[in-house]
């Protein structure tokens, strides 16, 4: 059967909506057994697997239907859906480093930035003159001393 005659992969939505990812996975695998190049079926199976935390399988399927940058961007979407905001931000950033023209990744990254935890509080550095005075008082101010 050709991809044009492949069955619709919509049935997986019913399985996933009923909270039965196993059923959704089974239906999508049936679609791909009949039409291995069925892009939507492959993408939807990747999402179902990603929702279950099966990241390696998920990413492999995304890579099967797209380039590396798009696959990583899709993986970032899965992380975001699971509530792993920091991980999603890292993945979207990585995808954009590979292909800065990924508009959907850039837009998603901007949206996720609103939900990212605030940066860790940095400890203020001592003023330079304070550090210089301390090193003069302790005798450790010289960077290199001659031993000749």
C-alpha cells in the first residue's frame, strides 16, 4: 500500500484521549507497518512515546521524518508538554543553534521563557580594591616571584 492509500492515523487520538497510550501506540504502529513513510503517523507515534518518557525512541522517530534541528525542536515540544520547562528551553536553544531559521522553535522559546524559573541568585563579587588590599596584607599579591 502506498503512502497515499495509507490509513488515517486519527484513531490514536481516541486511545490517547481515553488515557490509553498503549492503544494509541498500537494503532500508530499498525499505520506504520502498512505505510512506513507515513509522516503524520510517525510524528504522532513519537509524541505518544515521548509522553511516556521514552525519549530515545521518540527522538529516533522525529529524526526519521525530519532533519536534526527539527527533530530536536520536536523533542523540545514533548519536554514542554511534560512540564520539563528547563529541558525544553535547552532543546529549543540547541535546535536554533543548528538552524536559526526554525521560526516555530524561536516562538516556542520566547513563550517558554515566561515560565522558566528565575535565574539563581548570584553572590555579589567583592570590589576589586578590596581584593587587592587583602592580597597586599597577606603577601599574596605577587603573581610570579623570582626564585633566582
